[in-house]
C-alpha cells in the first residue's frame, strides 16, 4: 500500500525495531516522509509516553532519533490519529529536557539529576542548582590542580592546590570555590579545576560539572 505524508499509521504486530531489536508492535505515529518502500514516522504522544526511559537514553548515546523511526511500509497499516499537535509537542519537549545530556554518558546522568525542572537557558538558575548540589555532595577539603591554561592571575595550569569549599556561583564564571596554594587563599572557577584523585566521587561530580559547563 502507498502511504502519503500526514497519514496516521500503526506498527503491525511482530514488528522489530531495526536498530535495537525490540518489539515495537502497536506503536502509532504520523508519516512525515517517504522513500521508496520506507516510511519515516513521527511517533505520537501516547506511544512516546509509554516508551521506557532507557530507550531514549540509548538513542541519545548512540546518536539515533528517539522520537521518529524509519520502517518498511509493509510493517505499518493505516490508523486513526489518537492525539493532537499540542499533546505531541508537550511530550517531545519533556523528553528533550529529560534526555538532552544522555550523550555525555555517566556525566549526563548527573547533569540531568542536578538540572531536573531547571530552565537551562536561565544560566543563573542552572549555576545556582550546581552550587547547591556540589555543596551537598562534594567532600571538602580535597587536593586538586589547575587544569586549564590561565591568561592572567597568580594561578597557573598545573598548580597543586587544596579546595576548601564552595564560595558562590557567578553568571560568567560559574561555580567559584575557595582554595589555597601554599599559604595563600584564592577564589577560582571550579570549571578549571581537576581533583588529584581521579577515581573519587569528587572527581565524578566535577567531571560532570565540567562536561556540562563546556557543552551548555
């Protein structure tokens, strides 16, 4: 059967996802493109709301589109639409918000946890969320070093330092910490610091923060 753009279709029983090998029987969506014997389907809001989070995470990690899928045209049949454009947009926005950092792997899981329900276009609120989270979860004091080249100031890349606590967050420099180099104390951006113990929980949390900071 020939389908056209805009048709609502239902995936036939026994159909297997060509990318992940899982059963996708009963998925619904609208055809947004066709190519010979293939159809490109935008999944509807009801289907998306019933897909496990692990599926979206795997798609993000492997670079697949989690909300749309290519299938052979003989794997689908005509159906009646079950939702509205408004319903679809709402669930797509929620999925994008929940999974936009999954491509960062382990760091992405921490980022998503920190920024749950935070508008990430609002840098002030995002930095405040990180400040609060890191204050509660980092263990102080800890040894570290300056990891990035510094254009100016007394601290240089490779300096061995000791971190004593979170100071505040700043819209330009992000989370600032209190540290000591020898007998002198400084305030410095956390994004340019790397813990000495690379296997510690502190290191995992700071790697997640730094990954987010450079990709935000």
